[in-house]
C-alpha cells in the first residue's frame, strides 16, 4: 500500500504525542505522584495502544483506529463484557485478585470500564503491529483437511474446556483460555464470518501466527504496566507460585497467545450474532442485555475479587489516636505512598520531629505502613495480622503460611475486618515477599525487618 505524506505525518505526530503521554505517566508513577501511581495501568495502556496504532499507520498507511474510528471504540466497549466472562470464571478459580483499589464504588466501576476496555484494542493492534513491522510475514502451509468430524470434535473439546475448570479447578483452570476457540470457531466458519479455520483450510497461517505473537506482546505489556501500579492484580495460580516475571508466573505467559486467538474468535462470533439479528430492535435488545449483565458483575468483583483498597492512616487511627493526629499534621495520609515515595522521608521526619513525634513512634508507624503496602495487603488484612501477633515484616517472614492462614481465618470469622478471609495461597505470597524483602533483595530497604 502506498503511504501518503499525510498518513506519515499523522503517524509521527500520533506516536510522539502518545510517547509523551506515556513518559509523563511513567515519570509520575516512578515519583509516586497521584493519580499516576494508582491509575498507572490505564494511563500507560491507552497511550501504548496509540503508539502501536501509530507505528502501523506509519508502516502501512492505515491502521485499526484510522480505518474505522467508530469500530475501534465499539471494540473498546465490547472489551468490557468480553473480559467480564473471564472474571466470572475467576470468581470460582480465584487465580487473581485486585489490590489498592479505590474506596469509592463509583471510581472502582469506572476503573473496571477504563481498564477492561483496553483488552480487545490491544490484541487487535498488536496483531496488526507484528505484521506491519515484518515480525510475522505472510506465511502459508499445507491446507488443513476438511474432515466431517472436525466440527463436532472441536465443539466437544470446547465444551469440555468450559466445564472442566468447574469440576477440577486446581488443574482445569488453564483450559478457559482455549475453550472459546474450539467452541465458537466452527460456528464462525458456518456463519460465513472471518474464521481461522477457513484461513488454515486455504493454507494460510498468517492470521493465527500474528495473533499468537501479538498476544505474547500484549501479555508482556499487561504485566509490565500492572507490576508498577499500586492499584493492580496479583496472581495466586495453583502449582506456579515460585518463578515469576513481574506478578505473572512464567508459565502463565503461555496463556497470552491463545487468549489473543480467543479474543479474535469471540469478536467474530459476536459480530455474527449482530449481523444475524433481523431488526435494529433485536440488536439493541442484545446490547441492553449485555450492558445490564456486565454492570451486574461489578458488585461481585467488589465483594469477591477486590481484596484491598488504598491503605489510609485514618484506618489505624484508633490504635494510637494522638500519634495518628501528629502524622496527619505532617501531611501523611496514604501509608503506601509514605513507604514508597522517594525523597520524602527526611522532610517528613523533620516535620514529625517538630510536631513532637519520637523516633520510636515514627518507626512503629512506618513498620505498620510497610506491612499494609506489602503486595497490596491493605489495612484491613493488616489488622488481622496484628491480632494474630504479626506486627512487622520480620515477624511475617518467620511465619508458617498454613498455620498463619488458619489463624487469620479464625480471627476473620470473629472480627470480619477484611473484605475476604485470607486464603492460604495469599498468605504464602505475603510470607514469601516478606522473606525476600528482609533478605536484602529489595532496594531501598523496607522498615520492620529487624
């Protein structure tokens, strides 16, 4: 395709602006300034999407966004219910949970929409990007045979992949990331929708390979942007808790490539449903039902997947009211920012000293703040820890996870302080991270290890 000077100039301007926005947001995050620190995931992903789009525009002369802006934004809106399908499964599987969320349900729900809306644009942009830069060129192979048993076999496999995670969640959980490929791809082919099966029956493997490569690229970016945010997700995936890149177990990255295939198949299936709807009334009814169903999942995420909210000083004020007032006068509100923000300790220590806080008081509160910050533990879970006799990171590092999880569960049954009862996998994560920090691996050093 011939690339016009207008497209080239537009691409350069778009990439420069998006890179500038990403740089500002990343700088704010590294300095632990709000709102960049909390909202970094969303603030980084949207400019990254437009960087990918700009590179595609520069290389090809058109891109997903500029070809059809309306479809791009519809894809973003469709991302929300698509991702909520996997969130519903996670309510059972509990493979990840959210920490550091907003205390306001309105802001949490807005966050769900903004963050979940990145999924499909990211996957489709990445698929175009790996083709545009030549990472995955046009490729062909022997055509896939069109056997009569292929369709029922694929759909049966897809059905099993949907059911087995419910029956054996500890081992069947990975199947959800391939289930819809097998179940819906034969339907797409029979409806005349764009289909990976049809591509392979013609001997072309370009689209599947680009989706796989794009999915891996998205996975790396998802985990990178998530790792540095304070409002983030954390994994507790069975059998894969040790070796991690960012927050994701290394083996988990194998799920991103097929997830991209699944996104493509699901989008074509939904388009097929809308095209087969005979009237606008039927289509709008489908849209309305999808919107209502999506919003109805948000309270479930609040109740069962959001594990902690911003840790505030006021949450622990009743433990030492006079000391807390002094800290508040020194401008300390968010405990996690107090621990993580660079260059503020000396200034705040001087203010606290002038206000009459002793070094022992400051050390105690910084120790509590470090505990509340650890892997997004939050102040509610910290209260359970304190009740169990665990007041600092050094105490936590010496705990046996199974026994501590049992003790925390017993306290939660009586006190109901936390949003959910801490699971053993979660406690193992906290203990392992406390050991890592107290062994000297974390820089700068955290308070409370000695």
